[in-house]
C-alpha cells in the first residue's frame, strides 16, 4: 500500500483556508466564462478574477491563452510547499514527495484500483464511465498511450507548455484522480440555497480526502503521486525544447494570496503563503474574502465538476 502522508502534511492540507483556496482556484478558472456578468464583477472586485480562464465562452478548453501553464505552475508550488513541510518533519521514511515514474498498472499491490461505485446524487461520473476509467482495458489503451505521448520528445517539441498543461489536465490528470478514487463515505453537496451559502465545516475533517473533489483531493497521498508524475512532464518538456532554469513561466496565477497582490514576485508557494507568519493580519481577512467568493459562486449556481468533465479522458 502507498505510504500515508505524515500527519503535519495532512493537518496543513486539511485546513479550511487551504481547502477553500484549492477548490476556488479550480472553480473560478474553469467556470469564469459561465458566470453572469454581475457575479463576475463581484468576484473580480474581491481579487479572484482568473487572468486566463480554462474554458472559453463556448465551453471549449483554451489551448492558447496560457491557462495550462497556470495549472502546471500552481501545482508545482503546492509540491514545493509540501516538500518544505516534509523537510521540517524529518521523517526518513518520507523525506520528500516522489511522483510515479509510470502510473501503476492493474494489479499493482502498492496502488490497487478501488472499485467503482454508484453515486445517487448524479454529481460525479456516471457508474459506467467510472467503471470504465478503472478498467484494465482503459489502462492498456489510454494510460499507456498517454505515458508514451507525454514523454515523447517529438510530441513535446510540437506543443507549447500551456497547450501541454491543458491536454494533460483534461486527459490523464482527471483520469488518474478518478481511477484511484475510492467511494466517499458521503457526498459533499455544493453550497446553495438548500445546503447554505458556504461549504459546511464538517467537510474540513482530515479524514475527508476524496480524490474526486478539489476541496479534498490534496489531503490524499495519491494526489501527490499523480501530481509528481505531472510535474516531471514539465521537466521532460524543458529538455525536449532546450529550456533551462526557472525563468520560463508565463502563466503563474495561483489565486489571490493574503497580503501579496502579486504572488509571482513573492517567490513563495501557495500554501506557504497562507501560513506565512509575517502576515498574520491578513489571515482572517483572506478567509473572509474566500468565503465571500464561495457565496457568490453559490449564488450563481454554476459549478465545474473537475473530474466529471465530459471532455475528460479523450485522446488528443
């Protein structure tokens, strides 16, 4: 079985401000062009307008606007933050995050594929698609194809980093999340008139680490295995294109950060900035702001189910 995350990592990732920040980042960049103009204006006033929405007004993925770099960059910052926590923990059995070299094949004893389940809420993947993404044939026909494609220097030279990020996000990224997701004990409802305009605090329990929900996926140890694999593809792209150093990023949006309007200049990762002791006065204010954005999204009634996107898993 995969090694559990050290408790300090779990405790940090499970904090409400960390959950909300990760969830909001995905929500606003994926749903921005679907929000009514008044909701967009209010969200923008709170500093959460995504500079590069992931989908255009027709609902199609935007391969050219740089949003794919935002996806790769933000998760690289998250990996750096967790590695900093692990360095402080000093656990010799878990010194740093290491991504998969290859997504584990069927029958792997360390990373078994949990069975599919029926979701009566209809919010997640339909049972037949969930069963399919967990099947051996999808691993053989899709996962191995993606592994070959996303490590092929010729392919990597044919795409920009932003385009690569979009393609990875909508194919193997979403598929890995759902292939290794287990049935949650309960389904978290989206905030709204019935459930309340905020996400209930009961979902902040560290045990809630469902891989199929951006509010919880980063609390699960497999999140870091699959995102480590994705982060290694950035390095493959750099090698294939003769890119060196770390000054190549163009898309660096990680959401609004407390006390740092320009996070690209801050040189600090997403979660590290949320925890930074130099800005205690911003913590409560930032928490209030993200709750306000959550209420605006609830008011719009528009949610993007990241891992149930109908465009997911397609072969490009």
